[in-house]
């Protein structure tokens, strides 16, 4: 998983954790990347209210986009195409 692409920007770590778990259960390796000081807030409070990027391998990008479409519908997404 060396070639990562940002697939979605979650509103907070709760949404990011939810989506990463869905990706993992569907065979898509995914990781979170905090945009602001999410690392400190996750340690201090257990979660962060700052946006969190979700990254997947370039090879899994299309499959991840299809899952996001199923979860949210096509109109409300901030997907990187």
C-alpha cells in the first residue's frame, strides 16, 4: 500500500473510523490522516472534531468510490476522482 490517494474527507474521527472499518471489512486497506491537530485530540479526548482524510491504495480507489456511493449516495460526496 505504497501509492495512497485521498478518497474522502470525513467530518471527524468518528465518521472516519466508521468508514475505515467498512473499507477494511470489504477488503480495502484504508488509513486515516488528520488534517489539523487530530492526533493530540484523539489522545486527549478519544476523538477529534476536525476533518480527517481517508486514504486508500490507488488500486482500490474505484472500489472505495463505489462503496462511498452506496453509503452516502452520489450527491453528497466529497470524493476525489
